[in-house]
């Protein structure tokens, strides 16, 4: 069983005609996994519905507390890409779990975007990696202490 916590971010953004802009909507991970007809059990748990730039220290603490107290060993977190690394680093104190954070540069509603690909990569990673915390983006698995978001290339890359 994979526990999927959702926190918002671009992966969950939808177009609001009332606001004439993209806003964080409901979790898209369940729709993506259902559409892919995956062969594993999962549970979707919405934690937040925020752009990651709006995630506070208190929000991050709530994420760490929820994951730390969850009996599941396999945790996948969808998260906005701007502060995903900070949340991954905060989670690195948790032991005896595989925790994978992923997100998207474009909303899941964009079929040409990276949301489904990143979620699929994260689903494989959470099932196969040893205990630890990882960021899975751009077709790669990263150590949260050795990764950065390259805004010019619109992808994540290793540093150091």
C-alpha cells in the first residue's frame, strides 16, 4: 500500500474562470493513477491545497507530523516544485520509511505536461528504493540535499 499525501502545487492547479487564472484545485494524483490503471493499492490523503510558495513553517511541520505518525512505510507526496526541496529536507529526520516527493512544472490538466510522468516515476521509486527521502522529478531520483530546481531549463538537477 502506498500512502499518497497531496499538498497542492502546480500538479493540482486548475483554471478558475471566476479568477481568470490558475488556482490550486483538488488532488489530481488519484485521477492520474486511476487513468493509468495501476496494479498497486494506494490511498490519497489531502493535507494542503496550496501553492508551495505559500507553505508556512507550520504547514511543513504538519506534513512532517502526518508522515512521521503514519504507519505506512511507503509514502508519496505531491508538492509544488518551488519549495519541495525544503519539505524533503524537513522530512529527512524520519526513519524506516521510503518517502518520495514529486510534482509538476505544469498542471496535471495539461496532457502535454510532466505530471503523469513524474507521478509514475515516483510510484516506481517509492516501491523500489531503500528507506530514505527522495525527490523524483525530470525522470531522475535525487537526494534532497544535493538537488536544485533549474528555473531556466524547467527541470531539477544534481548539485555538488
